[in-house]
């Protein structure tokens, strides 16, 4: 689901709340992955040969990979949520987060442009064209 569809379906404030919850689930997963990694490293024992240590080395690698992936996912979700939240205030009436999605990049839902149109700034970044529900002012997140 594209960003514009996601915000349009839930509304900005619910979308933002879900982003914070999801990103913090990744943060908790990261902490658990670090703890599992440290436990595996602590349990490593090379006295009985390298072959016996391979399962624990593999477990440490998987735990570390999960921790790293979770940290990257946490930071990307938080940065995107903060970036959009900073731009979610209407410049005309100063209302925060009461938005109606009127367009966006990589739209797939009926009624939206499905061409994958390029938006302002980074062409790979998601962008959302929104309208204030209070005064009708339009801008791009
Ligand atoms: Zn407004």
C-alpha cells in the first residue's frame, strides 16, 4: 500500500499513531536482538572445536542481523513520520493533521493516478498531495 493510500484510508493522525507504534515495535525487536546476540556471544565456546561452535555462531549472526534490520526499519519509519508530521500543519489556518489526501506518488487505488508519477524533490521518495479539511488549502507532504 502506498503512503498516500495509507494516509487516505486511516486519516493522518491515525496513520501517524500507527507509525509510532510500529516503529517502536521494531525498536523493542532491536533490543531483544541485541540481547540475544550478546547471549550467543557469551555462550560461545571454542574449547570443543570450531565445528561445535558453528550453531552458536550462526545464532549470533541471525540475532545480530535481526537487530540491525530492526534498527534500520525503526529509524526509517520514525524519520518519515517526523518529516510528514512537521509538514502536516496547514499554512493557511494552522490546523494540525486534519487532512484529506487528493493525490500522491505510486498510487494504486481507484481514482488515483497509477502512473507512478514523479513528485517534487527526490523522485524515489513518496509524496502526498493533501487538502486541509477546515479551509481547503492544498500542499504537498
Ligand atoms: Zn487549513
